[in-house]
């Protein structure tokens, strides 16, 4: 089977497994796991932030980042398709008492004016004040959209003017970096907290890293333990992630090219495929998913008329061509 449901389905390569097997480990809750400490600092350095914290999932990294910026009863703004709104099961409200409002977006693409029109940084004693804004880059449910740099800068300028915090859900920031050629430090700069995922495009088995100031990361470490995210000999996982950082960033361009091959087979304009995610409109998604599986291709239904296809480390150029041949024959 060619599995295009998500880039989370990747399996560690042989070389990555060797790095994991040979990792020096210690107890990370005591701050004594050397591989994890190196991973956290490496990611922080790459993103231009002071410190990092390894977490078991991207959702936990996001939720810790939001908690650092937004207090109970305060407001987070995000776009209507944001992962922190749609795919984290209301965690911001459940765990942190955060209320959320959203702006409309086309394919998740950021438009600063849409943010400014709904922000209420000083709403008074009887309304909820906006405390933070979340931006997602690349944008998952937008179809792997890379955010326009000028709009990101405009939102950052607005936030700074009004004392509003900024969180970047950069789960696939590596893809944005490779697709745009923009340095990671530039993509992550200007945000108070940033999460990046290691188990999607980079192909590591588990984990994300939250970066921010050393003071915020120290607070996040305490909340990670409260959330049940304190892990012990995490060096085994961190070693796989460090290998991925060395070997699997530049190759993301292959995933982007493969995604455009698949998009063309589904009559999706390849120019709208920024990175490794393809969304296609079909009349009966459940039937389409079943028919694709019969042809040896696994895809995912996301919405009443939408399927998602994601290329990744375990999908070769030959796999993408084969998947395209199968998908092109299916009724849509």
C-alpha cells in the first residue's frame, strides 16, 4: 500500500534506528538526558530562540505555548481552519480556560486585515480581551499553504503595537523553509512561542519541540509534567529526531514535487500545492477512499466533500507516479 493519509505514518530509516539504538540516555524529568538536551538546544538555535522543550506531541507543544501567553478567560485569535482550533479537541479551553475567536481564511492563507478587524486587545471590564494570536505555517487544513511573509510581518507589527502575544504553530515549518527558501530563523522570528514537529515531514518517530525564552520554557517544563508529558529516557527518541534534522530537511523538496504529481492526476492546480499536502474535492469521499484502497493507495477523508493526500519520506517518486495512475482512474 502507498499510504498518503498523513506524513505522520513514516517509519524510522535503518540509519535512524541505529542512531536511536546507540543514543546515550538519562532521566529527562531530572534534566539528565544528554541527547534530549542537545536536541532542545539545536532546535532553539536553528529557530533563533533561547531555549527549547521536547514534547511527546505537536498538540502538547501548541497547548503549552498557548498557556504561556493566554490566561484563563482571555482570548486567543486563530483562523477558522487552524489546527489549534479544529484538531486539538478543545484543549485550550479544557486545560487552560482559553476562549477562542476565529477569522475566515482562504486555504488558511494569512491576511493581516482579517486579524486586525476582529482583535480586541482592550475590550474593557465586560468583554473578553484578545491576549494572543496563533499563526500556522505551513497550514495543514489549508492544504500545506506557506504563509505570505508580508502578512506575517504585518500581524506581528499589529500585535506588538497592542501588546498581544504571538504563537506560531510551525508543525511543518521545515516544509515552509524548503519550499520558500526562507531561513528558519526568519520564519520563526517575531513570535513569542513556536512549536515544530519532528514526526511529520522529518520522519522521526515521536515528538515536537516548543521554543521560546528560557524563562517561558522553564514554566512550560513544569506544565508539561502536570499534563503527564514528563518522559524519562527520551534520548532514544531525541537521537532519531537529531538524525532527522541532519539528514531529512533538504529532501522535503522531493515530497513537494511528488505532491504536485498527485495533484495533477486529480485535476488540482499544482500551482496551489505549496508543499506536501493535496486537498481534492470529490462527490463521495467515503467511496473514493474505499476505491483508492482497492487500488493500493490509502487516502484520508477530511470533510463532507474533501479528501487529503500527503506525501512523505516513505513515498518515493515511483510511488507517487503509481498513486497518480490509480487516482486518475477513480470517479470524482
